[in-house]
C-alpha cells in the first residue's frame, strides 16, 4: 500500500526566505506526483504536476523535483511571501488512485 | 466561472439524517472523483466516475454512501443515516480522460454531524 509522508508538518519562516518542503512515498511505481496548495477551509489548488518520466517542474517562484527511485519529491519556494501561507499537499498517482500526504502547514511572517 | 463547483458549501445535520451533496465538474471533463478530508489529514479517495459509469470505489465508501452521475455531467454523493464520524470536508475533482491528467478540485462541502 502506498504511504505518503510530508515533513515537516508545520513550518514558520520570515518573509523573503527560501524554503524546501519534503514529500516521500513508499511505492515508486507511480504515474505522476502533484503538489497542491490548500487555504483554510477551502479546496485544493494544483501548483505543479511532475510526470514519472520527468525530474522537475517550475512555475514562477516554485520548483518541484522528483526522484522516483528513492521515493522523494521536494517543493522549493523562493523568496517566500505572506501570501504563500497555506497548507501544501503532495499526492502520488497510480492508476485512478491518488494518495495524499497529510500536508505541511506553512506560515510566512511579514 | 468554468471551475468545479460544489453545493452546499456547508451542511450541519443531526445524527441519523440523510444528506446529499452535488458536484458540477468542468464541462469537458469526463472523469469525476470524490474525496473525503478530515482535519489535519490529506484527502482520501472515495470513488470515481468515467462519464456515467462508477468505475472504482474505496473501502471507505460504506453501504451508507452512494454516488451517482446519471448523465455523465454533475454528480451527487448521498450519505444515509449520518454518523458523527462522517463529519469531514467532501471534495470533488474532475479531469480529462487519462490517469496522468491533472485533477481540478472544487471548494468542497464541509459536513458537521451533531
């Protein structure tokens, strides 16, 4: 059974810092990995999707990497802003089964 | 707005009552998914449809839960005889056909069972 773990569970940083969120998964036979953002009480917003054949994806200040063989992904956020405060979830996809981690709750202080 | 919509956004009910939630996917998406999310956890897969066919159901989907997508467009999720443990956020997502496609999520329906 696929298990997805996110570390740390919570992170607080001052504005302007670069930061890394970690995601690990136990079964490397995945189609893709996706990073989402979730604001309190809201749905999920897709940030980046990395197919299993890819190593990384970039969007603006966000960069996500994937090392399928070791079962790891990182989400790098450059020059963090208070508006980045949210919970960040990673999810791995195999067939029609998407498994989520519990998320990292990020707070960026002004 | 052409995103995924869900109704209602919030529902408070008493234990034992039935509730029904609706999801309207992005119009050209033929895949529709339901997830449940409890506080502090990531979403858990419940079921998915390809057009009107329900192709997979999680073990989490007990016999009190039923989902339909009668015309391959909107979907409903009904919970019968609600229990306090059903309190959660119920999320709907849609995607184009293909297991490698991005899923687009709705805002969710937050259920509280008293």
